[in-house]
């Protein structure tokens, strides 16, 4: 895997939150070896409660026909993936997740979250492998979540 500029891709995830500022969960999936952006997504849970930013990006990745071996891909998210998204990331085979804000921070700010860190989901999933890197542009991501959740026009 090439040395990726995590801040660059996290800035793109942050920019994607403009599509739904009331629920600022943006996600970008890139090739770890080249840094090519393959798919992007943002929160659309006002349409479907399971349509989180990471799920949107994974669905777009699949729709675009990116193959079965996704172990070299990196998913960037403005916030730590919830247990549902962490499990979906494992099922999809994405090899690395990089996030900004932690679930712990979101809970402290009053965001409704299942308080189970993504690393715990990975650790408790025998046979799966996914590296978890947290705190990239954490302050900028935390700023997105300082106000309570809001609505988004989709």
C-alpha cells in the first residue's frame, strides 16, 4: 500500500457533508496503492435509516463494478463507523478504515449512537481483517458534530 495522504482524503469526506449538513457523515473509498478515488457517499438516513455515508459509498463502489478483492481499499469517514457500518465494511472486504470523530465523542455531544467502537467489531469478528485508524483531522470533523442532528433535503 502506498503512503496515502490521509488528510487529503478526509478533507474530501468533510466536503461531502455539504450534501447533508444536518447529518454530516461523509465517506470516500480510495485505492490504497494509487490513491484513486473510487466511490463517495454521504448520509441519506432520512430516506432509509440504514443508508449511512459508509453504506452509500460501498453501494456506489459495487454499482461501479469494482471487483471482489477490496482488501487494498481505504474507506475515509468523517466519523467512526457505527457497528452496522463496521460490519458492512468487513463484509465488503475493505482493508482499512480511517475516521475523524470517534463514536465516544458523538455520544458525548448527544448524538444517538450504538456505543461500540469499530475496532471492537473487527476484533470480535474472527476471520476478518481491517485496519482502523482514528483521529485524522479530528478537530475539523468534531466541529461538524457540535450541533444536534438535523434534517437533510435529499
